[in-house]
C-alpha cells in the first residue's frame, strides 16, 4: 500500500481488513503533509481482503494526494481526487467478501507512522445558548466505544433531499471519547440522524435543552417526529 497525503492529512485515514478484522491501519496522519507512506503485508489469497479509505470532509484527496495498492508487485488499483467520504476495494474480488460484517476484533493491529503524536480533537465551538429567528437548538452527544475508527454519523435535512448532509463526522481516533455538536434547526424543518459503528457507540439527542431521543449503531432518528421529551 502506497499512500501520499495532501495538504490536509488530518482529514484522511485508511485501514486494511482481512475477513472483517483490522490487520493494518494508517494511524493519525496529522502533521504529515505531502508525505508518502509505504507498507507491506502478507494476506491470504482466498480471504476477504478489503482496503477502506475515509475522508471526514467528504472531498477525497487534493493534488498531490494519491494512494495505490500493489499485489505481488503489480499495481491493481490507484485513486486520487474527489472520492467523497469513503472508498473501498476488495483485493481478491467482491465474492470473497459477501456476508462479512465488521465486528469488533481483539486481533493485533499494526499502525504507522509509529511515532505519530497523540491525536486530540479540536476544541468545540462555544455552546449555542439560543437560536436566532426562534429556531430549535439541536444538540447531539456521541459517546464512542472501543473502535472509534469504525464510527461515524451524519445529520441530513430531509426537506432538501436525503443526500443533503448538514453534518458528517468521523471516523475518530480516541476510544471512549464524547463528541458534542450543536446546530440550529428551523422549527418547520425535518432532520434525520444516523449513527454507523461496529461497536457500542451511542448517541443522545437533545432538543431545546431536553433529552428527546437516543440512538445506537445503525439506528435512524427522525427529528422531530421521533423526538419525544423525556
């Protein structure tokens, strides 16, 4: 695997899975602009081997960012440019990966660069005390589990279409961390929240200061339809 970062390396990460278990991952790339990392690993020829790449901003890699995968010395895939938030490739073909789910694993995982600094999340913006124009204050509190690198979530405006993300966040690096996001929702708007994770991450949702819903893995919450004050 050859991976060259762009000018925003903190946005991008990757992992290699064998039969649903993480065998290799990039580790934090913050501070490594325009840097090429090369990693080699032996993988079985008759297993589900999947390379997954994430970009939290949803714009992929800018020049000169690029990554490539070589199998037995031959390049089999290369990707750069705008691949969105997520990209994956099944090394031995998709038929080997049918039916696999990404369950938590205690298998050893190799990370690089080994000397990477400890990752800390940027400070959250100042809490919103009141929304302008009488809107609803929506607060989302995500508590991560043991595999935060497999956790992400999104909030969409259903009035503008299912692909209109207001917030997309993740994957993360710090186990057990709590992430808090706030957004002002027009009173008449309909939002949808979804949490994707392979472990015990969960979310609490507050509307105008009151806890109104919770979400676990792959649980969708429609706001305000599913939001009942507790």
